[in-house]
C-alpha cells in the first residue's frame, strides 16, 4: 500500500505535536493532503475510476471542514499549516 504505518508516523511527527499525535487537526490535514495527492495522481492515469473520484471528493470535503475548524479556533495555526503544506497559492 502507498501509505504504510512508517509513513503515517513520519507525517504525524512532522505536522503533529508528537509521533503519536493522530488527533490534532494539523496532523489529520497533513494525512488527508498526502492521500489527496496520491488519489489525484491515480485519477490522472485512470480517469474513468468513478469510485476513486468519489473518495477523493469526500477527502477534500473532510480536509476543508478541518481547515474551517482550524480557522475558527486559531488563525495562526491555520496559516502555518497552509504555508507548510502548500495548499493555497
């Protein structure tokens, strides 16, 4: 699989508070962004894979809701994660 436990732990360590911090919005957004980029590459090759397209849209929605939540609670954390992941231009 493209996302093994070592890669997840690396993402959580880099963007979360610790390697075991799986619940913070920053770590979840980073994980969703990694999965979104993988699914986007898959859909470029397999444009008729509608199940993956639906999963991608749901992941983008989850990430959007987490980003909206992060804006409400702490705008500086939102700006930091956006800049770090390069989500916005």
